C-alpha cells in the first residue's frame, strides 16, 4: 500500500496542471464543494459551541465535554468513536474515531485541550470584525478539529468516503502532555503504525499560504551544579575554587558560544536558582533560593528546553552539551540530564510530495500556492509522534489566525471554508 501511495502522489502531481483544470466541473468534486457550502452554517455553530466549553488541559470535565461534542458529530457521519481514558497518564484522555476498510489509510490529528484554564478571563467566542472571531483555543485548535469533521462529512455527503480508511485521533493533552509519555501518546503512535498518511490540523504559523512539512522536536533538560561552600573572601583560591554559580554561568555561556549558530537548533534556560540552598518544584515550575553575598554558592538548578530538526541534530547537540558540562572549574561538579519530549518531524521527500499535491489543489481552487513553513516558526505538535511511522505527513491544515496562547487569539474565518475544501479534496485525490 505504501508504494502505491508514492505512485499515486507522483501521478496526481503530474495531473495537477492542465488535466485537472480541464476537470474543474468534475461532478464528484462539485458535490464535495456543494456539501461544504451547505454544511458551513452548522459547522460554524459547532465551532462556537466547542470554543465556549472551557477545555484547559487540566479541566478534565471540559476536555471530555468537547470530546463528547465532536464524537456526536462524527457518529452522525458514520464513524465508530471511542474515548481513551487518561487516568494512566494523569489527563482526561483522547477521542479516537474510525471509518472504512478500503483504499489508502489516512490518520487525521487534532487536540481537544487548550492553554486556558477555568480561571482565565478569556472564555468566550466573540465576533470581532468581518470574518474575524476571537475565542480561547479557536485556532489552537478547535477550528482544526471542526475542519476535520467537516471534511469527512462532505466526503460522506458526496458518496466517496467509502473509498478511504480514516482514523481520527484528538488528544486531550497536547498543550501539556501527560506522563509517562509512551502512555500519553500511544493512541497516536498506534494509529500512525496503521496509517499510510498523517494529516495534522494545527494552525501552523497562522498563514493560509503555508503548511508544515517539518517540526523541531522539543526536549527538556536540567542542570544541577555544586560548589564548595565557604566564606566569600576565599573564592578563587586553590582551596575553595569558583562556586556553583560561576560554574553554572560558564556552562550556560559555553552552550551559547558553541551551539547557538547551528541552523534550526535552539536551547533555552527557562528557570534558574542558586545559592547556599535551593528548592525546585517541576510541577509548578517554581524555584526558591537562599544565599548571601559573603558565602560562596553551593548549588544551582537550571531547567530548560532544546529544539532540533532531526534526531541526529538533537543527539549531536546533547553530546556537545554533556562535554561542556563535564569540563568543570576547580571544586565544582555538574550533572546535565535530558528528559523525554516531542520528537522531531524531520523533512522528508514524502512530506514534500504531499505538500506539492495539497498546493496544487489550493491553486486549482483559486487560493494560490502553499509553501512549507520555516521550522523555526512552527512549534512542537502531536504529529511529530506519527511522522516517523508513515510514508508522508503534513501539518498546519487547520483554522488560521493570530495570537495563539494569548487573550488575543483570533481566527480568520475565510480560512475555515477554504481549508475544509482543501482537506476534503486532498483526501478525495488520495482515494482515487
């Protein structure tokens, strides 16, 4: 099947010029687009309803409520739905849905949770201008979820959904992944192992003229540094050395000097505490420290993250960071630890071909070319857990806008209909 997918994409790309333009009145495509138009008012209402349900990651009741809303819509189309309980990874859980057993196997990925808690003041869907709507999670990514639903609904209404096999995974913890990560992401990985193609409906960089063929992975790290406590009058002597804070500063600055110019690699120390004694709470992301100016610092804790475009780039950077952390100043020591996190979605030839097909559909609809997002402008996303297991993957197909993760999150509703159309026609093309 996967070789057939490659051949299909290649043939479709060759056909995407004059032959497809001559086919603009194709009855099936016309029926798909007509179904999207007919269903659009109800789709907007579904979007509004979902946005008005708070589903901050740790609001388990709200996440389940959004999942139930979307499950109802998918069941009406003919999907079999299932709720994956999240108690094993301390989250609400995930919505999965499946349809069909013929044709190419396509995985569609969304998420139910947002960054906005029940206590946030930003809670409501609001029209803010012509074709502009503000609301918590409207672009990240309830709009993308509804695009998934409406694309498959249009295919069903046009009578061609039976030509493909679809699995949908909408996770409940994309914004703050549950642990252990293998349990949290099992639903996506299992679906990806089944699939030929993975499509993600995040909002990418918010530009309808782009889509995502690669994402950098995101992994956490911690640095623990110790020094010899002593009266500050003796710092820099052979007996006392340099203390923990100077050693931590040396390490962090060496990271910057030796790694900051590598393309697509970034790393950030996000929290730091040092002194005579410290405490650190990873759950609440808070640290406290006690220290005095006349005492050489005994301990430092630094928490940070690193992003890389490929597993090879990540491994190389980690090795260099470990080397730097091991070259300690006198009477100091350091321990650098890397945690788990989002793997990279590496750029591949398959991803590029899928983007080319998607772009040809956009151009045929009169919406212009779609190009690849610069990976520096795309954060981590759930599709990264699927990308290594499929022949080709494409993300950033959701509702576009600006201000994600802020009280200014606003959707450009022009992109709502257009991206439903492009997604539906992409799946239809794959079905042929």
